C-alpha cells in the first residue's frame, strides 16, 4: 500500500506541476502577444481558467497532506486527547463524505454540460467540468490514504506549515 501511495502522490504532484506550468506558459505567451504585438490567443484565457480550476481541485489532496488547508484548531486543541482524536476523525470523515458528494454532483454537472460547447475552444463542457469530480475523487483517495496521519497531525514535507502541530506551553 505504501508503494501505491508514493506512486499516487508522485503522479498527482507531477500532474499539478504540469498544469501550473501550462497555465504559466499560456498566460505568459498571451501577455507577450497582447502587449508586444497587439494580438492574443483566442483560447488562452479560457484554457488558463479551466486549467487553474483543475489544478486547484487536483492539488487539494496534496494540500491536505502538507497541512495547508484552512483550519481553526483553537477549540480542538483544548480538548482531552481522546476527544480531540475523535473530533479529528469526525472532521476527516466529514471531509471525505463532502468530497464524495462533490464527486456525485460534479459528475452530474459534467453530464449536464456534455452537449454544450465552451466559447473559445469549442470543446464539450464536460471536459473542463470533469475536473471537479476527478479532483474530488483524488482528494478522497488522499483522505483515505492519509487518514491516520491527518488525525495525528503528522503532515508531510520539510515545509509543512509551521504551527500545524499542537504547540506546548513553552511555545515549542
């Protein structure tokens, strides 16, 4: 399972990195063309927007692993250990259930847009809309794989958010 998880995270990071690189390239080229040559890519803004949405949804699970999702822990940190763990398990379960609902609604939304075309690229709206259920499903996989570590606030990476782990009385 560890091997699968490492491969999954590596693939997810790679895809998000490629998406963000593509957004950067599209926006950069479009700005140079617009201000340097008085022209722009007709599909540039729309494509960059769709890619940003995909990058955000696909990157949410990675943000969870690094402790970078917004959380207010003041109340939870004051609870006794057993209750704190129970609350964090409940929060994790709610996140997963919510994202499963996003998968379901996102699939319905993508099906709804299947017969409609986007304005600039003239592709089926189901293609960019599918970023929602796919990204939410990826989040669910991250949530399930990372569940125990999330509950114990064992976030990944050297640059995991400072202060994400509980702070003791001495300020450490």
